[in-house]
């Protein structure tokens, strides 16, 4: 009986049709980087073509994304951003100044003689005198050590703001005794001017002071008692930013004679 030879197995190799092998996701990362770079380029081009107001707003956001930069001041968040104080954020400055006052060594002696109020003109800071004098020497335009310290603190807190300042001097109704013709008018103006000097020495720019006013006894704080020492005071007013005037309406076209009403005939 002859031997039977087993045929060799047939191996069929099937080629997988379709796309090529897997190339990985590196191209996706590169494409994402390209799109991001293009977006940044378009943002930069847009900013370059925008006005200054938009540039400051965008720059302020990246410097202070939380929005606390609206409270500007020497020690406030966002100091130096040049944001003007408005009716919405003026109360924040009031709180900041009151907090800074509490840090002064002699705050307890002067706390009842400093009034900080938000008015329709802006933030008014008033330094009210005592009978013996507190912020200015009696009958003198020279600030006392306490007055100098307090005014310097105000200058430091207000130095980073662009808002204009008005400085006012007031006296009580007692006539100023002087043989040289020096009166309460000169004294009130000189005290306001001395306060200006201290403020500017503390960092207030020269062009920030809009006016120096000397009122003598013409704007009494306590009108029922013209001789009240509190009538002797120096006020620093932080003005609100100026609101642009509304554009004037276009002039109406002249009416035709037919549309003009007839003048009334005179009575006889």
C-alpha cells in the first residue's frame, strides 16, 4: 500500500483596503496652535485700530480681571490706571479715606473734626477747627503738625486719580484784627493755598487743582451761630468727571411765509 502525501496548507493573505496607517494626533496640536496665533493676531490688529477708551478698558481688564481696579488710589487695587471717579464709585473712595484716617496716630483727637461726604458736586472732605485751633494755627495760614499730617495723607490717597480738585477756605464771622488791612478774605484764601502746597508736595499733580477759593465768612457751616469754630474750615472737593455736553439739535428749516402766523392787530 503506497504512502499518501498530505498537501501543504494554503495561506491566503488578505490586504486591508482603505486609508493608510494611523498617523497620530500631532497635526491637530499644530493646527490648534496656528488657529490660536491667528486669533491673537486679529485681536492685536483690532486693538491697534481702536480708540484710546477701548484700549484702556481692555488693558484695565487684563491688569485687574476682578474689577476691583475701579477703586483707584495710592493703596487701592488698580492704582495708577487713571480711572476717573464717577457717582457709582465715589463712595468707595470715601470708605478708603476714612480707613486711612484711622491709621493716623492722632485719629481719636481729630475724628469728630473731619467730615467726608458724597455730594452732588463730588466728594467733599472738610477739616473743621476747634476753638483753640486744630488743623491751622489760630489766626495764621500755616498748617499745624496735625493739619499737615492729615493733608499729606489726603494727597497720597488722591494722587493717582485724574479728577480735578477744588480747595476752599472758610472763616467764622469774627473780624480779623490786623492793622495792615489783612482780613478774613485773605486768611481763608491763604489757608486754602497752603493746603494746596501740602497736597502737591504729597504727589498731587499741578494741573489737578482747578480752583483755590477763599470765602471768608460768606458760606457759614453753622448759620445759627456765625462764631462757631466749625465755621473755620478748609474743604477739599474731589469733582466728578466731566460729562460731555449733549450735541445741539439741528436748526429747524425756516418756515414759509404761508405757515407763519399772522401778527395780531393792535388794539385801539
